[in-house]
C-alpha cells in the first residue's frame, strides 16, 4: 500500500516539475518582452501628443469649422464598441477586465434602447462574446502581442466606416491603459466623434502661445487629421494593451511557478512521510517475527 502511494506521489511530483519548467519559461519570455513594449510606448508618445496638440490649435483657430467634426450628436441610436484584448490567455486578469467592462457597456447601451455593433481585437474577445450570445461584427487577430501602425490603420478603417456612412453615431473603445509597470487600468474612451482634447500646458487663458498659420483652412485640415488622430489613438491603445499583457503574464507565470514550487515541496514531504511509514512498518514486522521465533524456542 505504501509502495503504491509512493509511486503515485513520485508521478505527481514529476508532473508538477514539468509544469514548473513551462511556467518559468513563459515568465522569462514575458519578462524579456516588457522592456521592448515599454520602449514602443515611449517612442509613440511624441507623435500622439503632437497630433493632439495640432488638433487643439486647429480647434482654437476656427471653432466654427471644428464643431462640424467634434460636435456630439443630439440623438444616439447606434453605437460601435471596439474591445481590445489579447490573443492568448495565462495572463492573470488582463483579458477578463476588458472583457467584462465591454460586456457591461454593451448591456447598458442595449438597456437604453441603443443598437450596438461589437468589434474585437484578440482571439479571447471574439470567443468570449460569441459564447455570451453577443454578435461580433468583425474581429482582428494575430497582432495583439506586437501590433504595428498598419494594424491600427486597418482597425481604424473598419470601425470608422459605419460612422462615416451614418450608420452609427458614436464609436467607443474599451481597452487597458498602461500607466506604469505597477499600474494598469481598464478604461472606456470615445473615438468618434473626436472629443475636443484638453489644451496643452503651454496654452494659457484660452490663448495659443505663439502664432499658427493653417494651410489649407482649418476645416480641410481637420478633415485630413481626423483619420490620423483615430489611427493614433487606436495604435496607442494597442501598444498599451501589449505592454499590459506581457506584464500581467509575467506576474501570473511567476505566481504559478511559486505555487508549483510549494506544491512540489509539500508532495515531497508527504512522500517522505509515506516512505518513513513504510520503513517503520517493515522494521516492526521484522522485530515481531524475531520475537515470535525467540518465543518458539
């Protein structure tokens, strides 16, 4: 009985050790991807901030023309929702946070009588919403870990098309915002119509510091900049999502590796105890047999 239990425990220990090797490898891979993802976020920040600054200057330069692109609709009958998640799991709460926030948003809009179109980035989002009975209009997969600007342009073109055609009045995005290595949060932002950005710090009292001359006029400039601004915001969200995914996966795999170490240590203790019980039983049987032989003589 003890020998059979010992074999079972040895088998379980080998299984736990093999699992630990996998989780440790995934932890190291995710850790190696984090600096690159953070560097891409830092490299993208000047372009995003510059795009926002130009739009602010254009809005201040001609508020009447800007209102045509930045004004909020009086009645919202249909909304497009873009949810950004990862292509893979084993990343803690990264996917679950965005998926649940997107699901709540869809249900809130439906309860208000608003028609909703759902667009997804990542395999996890498409599978989750189909399982929940939420129709997915289109999903994008295969680039969530390492997105490019071309991927952001493709997503922007698809989600902007129904807005341009007048089929939806708003485009919302649910994504994970990267603040730092220790802080990430799920946020819902409005992509279209473009919301008027906050004025940069160098603008004081509603007046631009310096002089900006627009060529062509502001209306044409904003018409050209609106798609670029949309692509920039989606690309920023994709970069934030990739960095958040790698950080969440590194933490999850580190925790799994620690749990595997603890489990293997506990199993070894149980196996050693079972072995000691087996040895003790055998010694007692030998002593009992010797006593029986001595008593017979």
